[in-house]
C-alpha cells in the first residue's frame, strides 16, 4: 500500500481549504490538499462568482431599458443569447481554476484530485487507497444545498440547479426570502423570467 507523509493534509479545495493550504505552505509546511471537484468550492463554481456574472447581465438589461427611456435609440427588444452568457461565465470560472492550480504548484502544495476519509487523527485514506500521514489534518469540506424532505420537493431545484440551467425558464417560483432567493429572483426577472417569490414571513432579508 502506497504511503506518503506530510506536515498538513487539507480535506477540501474551497475557499477555506485553499486558504489553509496556502498559509501552511507559506510557513514552510509540506502540504497535501484533497479535492476531487473543481477548485474553489461553492463560491467559485455555484455561488458568488457565477452569480456576479449573471447579475452583470441582468444589470446591463436594466441599463438598456433605462437608456431607451432616456431617449437613446436601442432595439425594441434586445435578445440575450443564454448559451453565450453561460460560455462567458464558464470561461471566467475556468480562469480562476487555472490560477488556483498554478498557485498550488508554485506553493509546493500537492493537489490530490480524490476524496479522502479519516482513518485516525493523523491518517487520511485517499480514494485510490493511498495513505497520507500528517501531523495536522484540516477538515474544510464545506457544505451543500439541501432539499427538504417534503412531498413534491424533488420537483424543485436548489441554487446549484439554477447555475446548471441551459435556458432561462419562462416562469419560476422561488421559495425563501433570504439573500440567495432575493438575488436570484432579481437576476431572473431582469433576464426575462416571470418570477414569483414565496416568503413565509412579513418581510424579506430577515436578519440582514
């Protein structure tokens, strides 16, 4: 069985895992980071980064409408190419992935594109059976969107599913009044969808 030794092993390659890996390496530690999915975690892949790209398109749609109202001659109904928007969004995300890979290489961090599981306080087993021994293990596996165990919940989607849409929905209902729900409602409405926001409380963004 293949065995490797490190000062630090980090489980997860999202914001927390990357930060821990870079910081440990900057202090001279020998570091391995396990992440089977694209680098960057939720923020880069299905969170703030793709959302900002979608928000930019939504903002431009609003500005085009505003320009027409101010007297500028613009097409009566500018059309958005959803596939081109997704392509540009993914190109930007791919650039972030590449920059992380380069920084990991430059920092001397061993990026292992596999899942790992803890065997004990100082041992991680990789998906291929390789054992990693380390003085310190950092768990930075993040979280994932959860569908409630309610009748009909499987018919809906999560915010992750929004970023996988290959075409804008004509109509959509968003359940929730938190910042993610409000952001997505605004983006989708600006990009042409008929949006209904379902909130159980009396106001949006409770706690913000």
